[in-house]
C-alpha cells in the first residue's frame, strides 16, 4: 500500500513537471512582443501590443484588389506546406471579421514601396499604396513567423504572429545585387534561387553581367555567333552557356513577380573578347582572337573607328531592350585600358544615344563619367570617388558599389577559400558598418539612387560558392539601402543577424558563419528553457 502511494505521488509529480515544462515551452514559443522581433532590414517603426494572432485551420488570405492576387497566392504557398492547412485565397472588398490575413491597397500610405502591417488577435492587415509595398509587408510577416516555415515541410509549432503595428518604407529606391554570369555561367534555376533569396530581404534589383572577355551569355538573334562561339566557354575552360531570349524573359518575369527588376549589362568597349572572338569584323585588324579562359582584365576593345561596331551595338541593345521591361540598360564602360581616352569618350557618347533611342536609361561603371552624360545616365561608383564626383558635376545620379565595402566577391579574410582581395578583405562588420551618404565627401543622399553588391565570379563556380560569398553580407547591404542611417548600428545589428541562423539554415543557405556574429539558434533556446 505504502509503495503504491509513493508511485502515485511520483506519477503526479512527473505529470506536474511535464505540464510546467510544456507550459514554459509554449510561453517561450509565443512571440508576444513585436518590438523584440528580429526583422532584417530593420523596419522604420514598430509598435507592440503584447499579444498574438494564431494562424490556424480557419485562416484565409483575403485580397481586396485583383492586382494583389499573385501576392496572396505567394503567401499561401509559403504557409500551406508549413501548416498543412488549406489556407484558401479569396477576393473580398472589405476587411473580414476574424482569422484573416487581409491584403489591401490604400492611398493612406504615402510611398510606392512603403507598407503598414497591423496584427490584432483576430488577424493581420497589410496595407500599401502599391503591390510592391504589400509584397514587402508579406516579407515582414514571413520573418515574424518561426524560421521553420522556410523548410517547406509541416511543422509542429503553432504559428503565432506578435500583435502590433509595423510602419515601414525604404530609404533608397535601388537596392540590388549583381551576378556575373560571364566569368562562370549560371543556369536559370540558379538565377531564380538568387532572386528568391534577395526578395526575402526586400531587394528590388538584380543586375546581370551578361558579357565579358570570358563569355557572351544572351542570345542575340541578329548576331547568332555571339552565343554559338562566345557563349561556349568560361574561366578555366568549362563549357559556359547562355540564356535564350525565352529563358531571359522567364527570368525577367520570375523576378517581376517578386518585385525585382532585372538590369542587364553588356560590357563595352572593353571586356569584349568573347564578342571579338565570335566576329572577326568587330576587330580593327579583321582577325578574331582566341576564346579567353583566364582572369586578367583590360586587354580587349571593340574597334571604335569601324561603322559595323555601332551596327553591332545598335542590334544588341535593340534586341535586349525589347525583352527588358526595366528602365535601365547597363553599358559597362569599366577598365577599357587599351582604348585611347578620346576613342573611349566617343564610343560611350554614341552608346548612350543608342540606349536612349531604344527607350532606356543608361547605367555604367564610374569611368563613363569621362564622357558627356545624358540627363538620365547613372554612374555606378565602384573604384574612384573622383569619377563619381565628376558624374555628379555633369548632372548624373550615383549608384553606390564601392569595391572596398560592397563587393561581394571580396574574401572575408585571408583564409577564405574563394573570392578575390584586390580591394579589401570585407568581413561582415565591414560590409555593414558604413553609410551611403557619408562614404565619399561630396556625395550626399540626393545624389544617390541606392546601393548594389556585385558578385564577380572569377573564383565562383556553383550555387554553394555564390551563397557563401553573398550570405550574410547581402543582408547588411539590404539594410543599408532600406533602413534610415540613424537607426542602424553594428552592435545591435549583429545580434539581430545572429538570430537569423535558423532561418538561413531552414532556407538551406551555405552562409559564411563569421565569428563576429553571435549566431543563436532559437530551437536551442526552447530546449534550454525546458531543461531549466
Ligand atoms: C572590377 C572589374 C571586374 C572584375 C572585378 C573583380 C569592375 C567594375 N570591373 O570591377 O571585371 O571582375 O573587379 O572584383
């Protein structure tokens, strides 16, 4: 009888303990404080109201305007596999009563990419002036949910969203990355993955470096040998590749659906060996050079004095402009070391007019500031502040990609396996801890359209390499472009970034685990609280 009693007491104590720990678990899992959420880029304003909304089997996504249906579907496709719920998507003109996620357009939001996300116990409301803002509100909501939703498999946790209001808009209109698909070629699926990952952090431009000495990567129907010959190799002598116009259009559409504009670049008049190797007539001596597999730069140039050069540029830009809905075409213009400066200026002046004729604005590396700039031309600062300043004097705006801070191909430190280091070693703090509007004396906020992190791929061969160099530095660049400078500081950011460990891993990103970041797994946190 006595032993029975002891067993009974032990049993009750065990049940009690289990209850206590699971309550503790639940309590820890509830995101009650919106202000403590770890959103990147950091929103402009967050007001917490201390409760939560649960996404459950009744939750429906409503959208109030046809234009928002694709965004509603995009969100449903994230939530369905994670919850196992149906998450229906329905059009509805006014706010539903409960269990809703409601997406709507409203003129009460002032800016084109801004949004308001309001969560109460009965639902979430995302409001914006334009669909882009609603999409960014959805990305914020995504980061308010547990990282495990990114795995695409059913999770066991309840999905709770902390209540309160986020009011947000970006500081700069151009927030981008560049992928060099010329030095090494990357197929459509790789580019789509880059687009997916950039869009999570509210980036809105992907610049594709489509031609260089080592490879021509876009089909031009009137000059078919560009891809037949010029597309057939890459650094190291691999087989290269290229996008057909149909594939390029598919990339453009995929990006558009994620509010990312593709900025295509044809690098000219230097960095043109692949084109020169494809067509002898583009060379001043009429002889095609060999394909090039090395990494040295600055040895090639189009033949400035030949008329056919401008027919070539015109055909290429015409075909590219016809399949590019974005406003910019990038004409390169960097490191034309074997083009005499007079010829260089003559060529860039002509190339700008050709781009303008085909209805687009010009972007070019900072050297183009030596030429006469058209009123809407933008100078991309990568090497020389004096060039960017010259551009500003000539009335141009600047896109900021200073190689010492923004180049994503620079090694993190001396032992990084891939990457270059001619400009600097760029650790995660270096990539974050600088400001666009104070980086170069004389270049202030009104001169700048935004920021771009270029990933050059001399040493980058596959998606793992891409991810290792881009992540986590690109999150910092996204925040530099989005969050007001006076709301950013490295000490606070590094903790927030560290809390993205689970999310980066759930997204299966091969990121660089910098020692400067206090990486923290939320999953371990819960286990800690249970064992206490
Ligand atoms: C430079 C050069 C590229 C290289 C890159 C490597 C620019 C604008 N031109 O940047 O050809 O690939 O550095 O970091």
